[in-house]
C-alpha cells in the first residue's frame, strides 16, 4: 500500500527555500499560496524532504511511492518534471532538486520544521539541527587539458573524461559533478577536484592525473600513465580509466577518514566513523559499538543504503574477527535479512549486491550468490575490493578459474599487491593443493588483517613437512582462544567446525584444504 502522510502534531509542516510542505493537509504552499501538485509528486517531494539532502534512490521511490509496482522510469521522470515546474526549478541550474546521474535525486536547500500552528508556513527551527544528516564528498571532474596533443589526438581527452565520469557515477559514496562551472562547492563541505593533462610522450601520449582538495589545494593522489597499449589507443584509454577510477577514490576516502572529527557532527560522518570502526575494531566492544551505531543510522534513515553492508559484514564475520565463534545461525539469518533490506534501499549499489551474495554463500545458495556477484561486478568493475570479494566467493562456489581471473583483475586495478591480495592468492593455492605456491604468497604478507594467515602457514608447513609447523599452530591457537566469544577454550572439534563455517568449500576442494589444516591442528595439540 502506498504510504500517505498522516496528521502530525509536532511537525505538520516542512519548509525549504520559499516553499512549505503541509503534511497534514497534503499541500505545497509557495509565496503566492497553494501550488497544484499531483499525489505522486507530493509523495516524492515528501520523501525528498525527509532525506536532509541525502540521495534518494530511484529504487526507494519506486518501492515506496509506487508500492513496488512495475512501472517505467519515465513515470518517475514525469513526476520530477512536474515538481520542477511547481518549484520553478531548472534541471541545468537546479536550486531545489539535484539529479544524480543514473541513481536518484536529492533536495538541495535545507529543510526546516515549522511549529504546529505556525501561520502561512513561516520558517521555524531547523529540523534535528543538533544532528544534521550531512552529505558525501563532492568530486568535480574538470575538462581535461589536451592543448599539447589536441592536433594529433583531437578527441582523446573528452573520451577519457566521459569514460571516467561513467565509471565514477557507479560509486555511491561521492557526489559527482561534471565541472562545467554550474556547480560550486559550498563552504565547509568536503570537496575534491579530479584533473588530467595530456602531454606528448615521444610519438604517443601520456596522461598526468591528480586529485586535490579544493579547500587548500593539497594533492591527495597523482599518477602519470602512458596512453599506449598493446591493443592500441582504445585499450590504452580503457586502462587509464580503470586505473584513475580505481586509485583516485581510495585516496579521497583516506583523506576524508583522516579528517573525521572525534565526535561526528552529522549522520554521514557518523556512518563513516562506524564503517571504519567495523573494519578496524581491536575488540568486541569496539565492533559491537560499530554495530549499534550502524543500526541507529538505519533506524533513523531506513533508505540510507550505505549503512547496511558493513553491518551485514559484522554479523557474518564474528564481529570482524573480534568474537571468534560468535557468528551462528541466528547471526547469519539477521545478516541475510539486513542484506535484503539494504539492496531494496538501493539496487544500484554494487556493495549491496556483494553483501547479499555473501549471505547466499553462507546459506549454501550457489545460484543466488552467483547472480549477486555478477551484478556487483557489472555495476562497478573498477572497485578492487568488490572484485576481490567476488574472487573469494567464487572460490567457495567452486569456480576456481574465474576466481583466479578476478584476482588478476584486482591486481591490475592496484598493481602493488597488498596483504589482502597475498592472502587471497594463498587461500586459492591452498585450496588447489599447491602448498609451495601458497607458502610463497603467505611469506609476502607484512601485517595480517585476519585470523587466518597463521593457520594457512601452519597448514602449508605441515603439508610440506617443514619444521616449526606445530609451534606456529600453537601460537595461532592461543590467539583464537584469547578472542573466543564466550571465554571458553574450544577443543579440536569446535575449532575445526568453526574453520569450516568460514570456509564452505565443495567436497573435492574441502579435502585438499582441510587435510593439512586438520593435521596441523591435531599435531600441535599432541605436541603441546
């Protein structure tokens, strides 16, 4: 049933700019009096006013205003045009409704709550002024400078820029603007500019790209890349686009995290803090604190789709490996429910598809999982983390050839292998029974990010009859016992059951993986 506003005693009106939205009487009031609006247009405007400037996705509008009915996208476009006419807004220079390419819309002016009975909808107090929603960082993509190569490569700069805009438009955690002078950053907002210069490189061309902060001009990322490729200019353009999209945004993310306040001032900052803590928590108390904060954000803004995937991950991974053995059937069921809600909130979010795909992996639902990861990769093929997640999942889904192909793609997106990639390759080689190769990858790891590296090392060393394997497993076991969720010391059977819970391998691969794992755990117990 399509939601309709109810009479509200505390907040019957919301004002923005020169307009007031009367929820009790279902009217839009402008400076000249009531403005005619159809029911669907009113419902869309009501939902936009609830977002405090955050993106409202098309999926959320279709599932709510249209009650999940299958309608064409032109239905929503027509409603937005109706709203623009009513508000006197222009799509090219919007004052009220900003269109986010391919994703949805946001209301530009701040929304004020008017006290009950305020005549004529005069502005009242800012709604929830103590905890504003906040917004993702703004990324401006300027025209690329191709003056030095324009004669020999007249369309190269515009082609690269359009492809980069297309790639960045897939990313949910930024506000993307093609910088044509129509949109300027506001004071105090996190804003960055992505620029590129094309220069001669012998008979070829090289691209110098950089991302800088607009407030102080500080460069957060820069790289020089040759345009030439084995397949010609087209392949070179694709490689440059892939590299810029894959490298510039993580640099922006890192810069934003460094500048986060100790006490977040708005909902978006609170989300960023909780998300980071969900990955870096050193104790169950910290991880559970991240869980509570993400759940609070979701309760406050159910359509804030970004908050769901990190919460799903906490439930699926023993609270980010801080409470080992904590993830049981109840947690996996809760994760599945949250993942479905997160995807319903924003079906264009690659991370939401990936999170749901992992839930299907844990529930043994192979075909559903494959569909989710295919969709995640189609939505954002430039995100190394998403590509790597799909590679791990495909290993558990018995598609080792594609898993290896995706790891290679992740390496192409970030040619300097980090510890996660090394552990990924080691796990793949271990599952294939290539213990020598797995050991070589594990020995590249500088600082383990999960609890698994030492177990994999001990298993490889046991399979290869290397000295010291039993001692390594004893050290690993001590770490596991220190983090065991209920304070008990798990026995061998519990340990193996727990390892299997997080490694749902098909029968043939299960034997290659678990034979040395079981042997290592039992040998260490006997020797100790």
